[in-house]
C-alpha cells in the first residue's frame, strides 16, 4: 500500500480517516462502510478497539483507498477485490 490515500490525499495511519466517497453501482450511490461496521464485526459480536491494521483509521472512520479491510457497501465482501470497487468518475455523468 502507498503511504498516501489516492482518494483524500492524507497519509495513512494519521488521525481523521478518509473522505466518504460514494460507491456508484447501477445508478445508486452507496455510502462506504466505516471501520467497525463491516459484517465480520457483527458476526463476531465485537467492535474493534484499535486502529485498522492496514490503513490506520480508527473505529467509526472511513477506510483509505486500497485498504484490505474495507467492506463493499453493495455486497458486504472485501471492497478491494470486489466487482463493485470500480468507482465511477462523476465526469462520466455530464
């Protein structure tokens, strides 16, 4: 992973988390899943107590671009490898 997020430009492992860029799929905007709200935490009936091991955001913050922990807001799978991870360019709508 790079040291800087391609979405928000912040350094990884710094306070504040990422900008919540919506995931557009089939004409619908889906809000990204915050760290700690991924389906795995619900299955484990736990809430993370430490920063994300990959991008460093705190629980309740949005993951940075390319984080391997981020869940897809469309299907709940790993966003990094999901078919929904292609973020449509807003310029395409013009």
